[in-house]
């Protein structure tokens, strides 16, 4: 056996590449990995042919290649064959200038998305191209954390903090980076950064002034709307309106509700920010009767939903299905689909003639309004806030004009009861 071959094999052992061996096959390098499963085991092996000539001048190259493949297997928990395929891609990428590399990766990635809807593909393409521009801007980002920060500096100025624009941009970038690292061999430093870093760049969403300026659907309006939708046989849209109005849901929360007997629980994924991120438990949404309607009607809507007797509108259900399949990870399109359906109806347009500032979100506000004004036993701020999925401070800030009136009346009655007066 040639002395250089003996030295090469000894060097592989010294480098810690236990279980790896090299030999000649048709003038090329055959790399074999043997898995040690202990005494008495067959110790399975796998082999690949590395396209490097088996000669003394290539000793260093062979040693480095084995080391790189070994590291890929260890870092990414890959088989020899998968690590070898990934290494070949890395090697090919490394031969190109950096600007060609990222543009090429972007083009290849977008080919995998060619079956998406035209508008979705257009938006994804725009974000990925902007990401490449951010990557090539000087000084060039050295890892994913710097890339995310550079992207946010260049493109987030006109996007509201905590908004869907920022979330969707980072969602597309994260999907690209995972693909590039796991499928194309890009260095692992480009894997998306920690979620906490991402959330800080997305920022906290400022509570929309629309809530303060948007009136609630009053009890008589809510009742009229439900009756009109039933007359027009728009049963699916009526179900969605009933669930939102009777349980105080955000529009997008139609995607994350679950019935458990006579209780309705709402998942936490729709409303996530720096204060509320994480896997919180579903919240209990409580059905409140509406003045002039049948007692317990909220739970008739819940029963129709849970049994499937009435389904959510097709457009809403389609958006929910896309989230379930992983085609998208944002929920606002669910609410947008519902809002579009409602706003197209004659009955909603009729309501808006009398109250031009009404929006579909007014159905949720209507629940808050009824919770503090529609019963002699109104809900406390704490209970109403918990049922709606926000803090007492948020609730007081945005619905305080109704709460304060009721509180003043209660304080008045309590005070007067304690005062001794003459008849």
C-alpha cells in the first residue's frame, strides 16, 4: 500500500473521523461510513463515490472533503449520502461570486413557489428580491441576524409596527433561508434568528384608532342584521356574524375557535405580540344574550358550528384551510374574507346608511357595549377583558366611555344607600 494512503487514513483517525474510511474505486475516492452499534451488531455501512482523483497530490483535498462531510453529518444529523449531496451543492455555490450565489438561490427558490396564486407569488418574489438587495448592501450582513436588521432598516419604515406587512416579509424570508440551508447547503449561520430577535424587529402593534372611532353594533342593529341574513338565506354568513357578535371574537379568530360542549374556546395564535407571544392556553369566550332576542341564542349558534349543521362561509373556510395546510401563516386574511362578504350584502349596506362609520369589527365592539350596558348585572371590566382576550387596561382605554357611566351609577346608588336622610 502506498505510504500516502497510509498517512491519509492515519490523519483521518487523528482528526476524529471515527468510522470513516477511504479507498480507491475506478480511480476516484470511495468514502465509507460504518455505524458502530456495539458488540455483536452488524455495524451497517454506507458508501459514496467522491469525484476526486485517487492520487497523492489530492491527499489534502481528500482529507478536507471527508472532514466537511463528517461535520455536515454531525451538525445536521444527516446520513452519509444526504450530507454528501449537500456538500456537493455547497461546493458548487462556493465557486460562484457572492452576488451570483444569492440571486441564483433566490431564483431557484421562487421556482419552487411557481404553483402559488399570482398575487401571492408576486408578493413573495418582491420580498425575496428585497432580501437579496439587503444582503448585498454595504457593509454586507454576515449572518441572519444582521440580514433581518438590515432588511427592517431598509423596508420597514412605512410599515406599521406589529403589522402584517412586517410579519409576512419575515415569514417569507425565514422560509427561504431554511430552504437555502437545508436544501442547498448554505451555511447554518443563515438559519432564521431567534424568535425574540424577530419579534423585536416586527415591533408592537399600536392599537388602531379605528376602535375608538368605530361605533359598536347596537343590540337592535345586531338583531335586525341576524333576521335579515336569515330572510335572505345567507345562513353561513349569519353563523359567522352570530359567533363574532355573541362571543365578542376578533374577525380572524373564526380560524381558531373550538367548541367544547356549551363552551367556546379561542386559540391564542391570532393575537401575538411581545407581551403575549408563546403558547398560551385558549381563552374562554362567553356568549351574552342580546336584548330582544331569544334567551341562550348564542349557544344555538355554537351548536350549529360544533355539529356542522351550518358551516362557515366558503371564502372564510378556504382561508382557514390554507393556514392548516401551511400555505400561509397569517390569520388576517380570514377576517378580511369575512369582512368582504358582509360588506357586500344589502342588509349591511342598509345599516351603514344610518351609521356610516360601522365596520364589520363593530360586531365585536357590540359585544363589549352589551357587556356593560345591556343588563342590570353587567360584566366587570376584568371579566369582559378576559373574555375578549386583552388586558383590563386595554379594555378600559377603548371601552371606558360605557364602563364609566355604569360605574358612576353604581357608585351613586351605593353612596346614597349609606346616607341618613330625613323623610
